[in-house]
C-alpha cells in the first residue's frame, strides 16, 4: 500500500550503490517539477526503519523541490532481501528501441525528458563538434519484422548490429 510520509521521517540509504551527479540530477529535479504525478506511481520503497531501498535520487530531488510529504511503499524484508533489492531495482535489463524513438517521438522532447540521445562526433579542423544524424528506412510491416529479427541475431540493439556489420 502506498502511503504519504513526512519527508523528514524518511532516511536516505548511505549504502546505496547508485548515484546521480550534477546535470543528470538537475534533469531529474526538472522532470519531477514538471511531472509530479510521476512520484505517485513510482513511490519510494522503504524498510521498517523508514530507510530508502528504492528511490534515493528521487527522494533527494523531491527534497530539493521542497516536498513535505513523499509517497512510499513500506516493505518488511530480511536484510539479505533488502540488499538484493538495492541491486535489482537499479539494474536496467532493457534497451531503447531507437527506431521507435526516432519515428514516434520528438527528439527535443526526449532530451527534455532526460533521455540521452546518441551523438556523432565530427572532426573539422581539429575541433570536434557534436552533431546527431538519423537514418530512416521505410519497410512494409513484413519486411520490418524480418529486418528487426535479423538484426537481433547479430546484436542486442539495431544500432549495435549496424556497427558490427560495418566492422566486417
């Protein structure tokens, strides 16, 4: 059950194995400021001592934004289970579908929402400048499925598959 707790009653986890720095932290603060409803569907996970097991950085961002209460899900787990959760909660298993992102979303929105888009480095007169480039290929649905399956046999993302093919 999700309950609201006084932010001062919640303790950050000093052994949290993940951190966020400077620009990324400010992006998180901005994200929560612009979309505070997100905190209700992604509550902090706390133990019986009100120590954060999941959501340390969101807690810090909410504290910076002046939240007085924070949504929490309290769990009663063994010490071992809590340590396991610290890792499992912060492990990213998936990969972005860059084709879908490129075709279904606005790049400026994605960056504004905190997604780091791939950059291409272009060297001009010994001064590197960073630009992004996009290649869009059009397929029928049947062709698209075949291409996607073929790329998955080569690497976990289409981008990695293309790079592997270029190295041949």
